[in-house]
C-alpha cells in the first residue's frame, strides 16, 4: 500500500495554520531565515518547497544567498547577528556547504532556540526528516518496534545520519547498512522495515521480503525526473507499505520543519498553545 505523504502533510499544515494564526493575533509571525550557497538544482527545489510550505501556514521566509566562495567570517557574522535578532525565530544553513566552511562549527554557531533543523548536537529540536519518517511509519501502523528487524541504509549528513541518531534516541534497535557493508543484500532480505537514505537504486524484488515496509528518503535524478532508492512498480506488490518518490517523505519533511519553526516561535514568544 502506498503511503501518501501529501495527505499526511495536508493534515499537519491545517493544524499549523491554527497555531500561526494565534501567534499573529499576538502580533508575531514565525520567521525562518535560510542561508544558502551558490545555485544547485536540488537545493533550489528544497528552497522552493520550504517557501511554499511557509506561505501555506502563514510564516515568513528570508533567503540569503552567498556565493560558493563565501568568506567564513561573513557567514559566521551573519549567523551571530541572526541569533540576536528577535524577529528571526529559526535559522537554517542549507547543506551542502562550501568546502571552506566547517559543518560542525556551522552547526554549533546557531543558537539552540533557533536550531529548527536540529543539526546542533544539543538541539532541542529533532531532525525534520527523521520526524517525517516516523509520521510515515505511523501510517503503516507501526507503533512498536520491539520485535521488528529495522534496517537504516545510508549515513549521509542531511538524512541518513540524523535518522540514525533519532532512532538511537528513541532506543530503537537497528541495523545500519552503508557502502562498506559486505552482506547488505542479506540484511535487506531479513528486514521488516527498511528506511533508505542512499540516493540511488539499491532495493529491488531480489533483496527484499514479502510484507516489508519501505520508506524511501534518498533521491536522485534520471532523465530530469526524481527517482528514489527503489522502483515503485517493482516493489508495490511485495511491500506491505511503501512511500513514493516524490510525494512520500519530502512533503512531510518540509512540514515537520515548519512545525519546528512554529514551536520555536511559540517558545520564544512565551505563547505555548497546542
């Protein structure tokens, strides 16, 4: 059964609209500030989705674009300014970063109350993509992982790693597969749940079992079209539940980011209304 991320996102958006309206009645509009670098097709797609979702709930987005040769001092000075700016409630430094910027230092430079992407190691916010995965698993009727063989594929900084960390915090026992795993196909064949964040086709009818739940996070482009880590036509009659690409994790991911933004705004304004 296909898990429709657009429907999940729509329900969440309607809830967020109410919360944003309450904030606006108090004279406060949630404001997300995004720092990005250069122009990359996939990044531009992400930015477009974030702006669309912010518009839908009534939030504000500001995008500051640096060149790929941006001086680190300029970037850190802007982040420090935004940390102090009371009208900015959330800060994102869009990945991937130029090579002259240290990812860890960038993550640590964003103040915790505004770290809505959850990259700071002590962040009070969970990664939006990890939250999105859990929302999709709820639709697959997964409420208890106790007896399930859960496999997480991919360890990338923007999706795989945050998902791994999130499952660890939830005390869910998982098996991690990456490019160095020798027996990956055997691990996949025994899995009850596979969450794949690789960015190329790695799953097929040959290495998954009947009834598996597939959540596809990774994406790549083929002939100008977004594709996931598995061919939906190939696995739809094998998996009990699966998320499509596009239309699966993506819409929920951006919506969970907006949820973090709204919660950050509520906390900063001392208006906590659920």
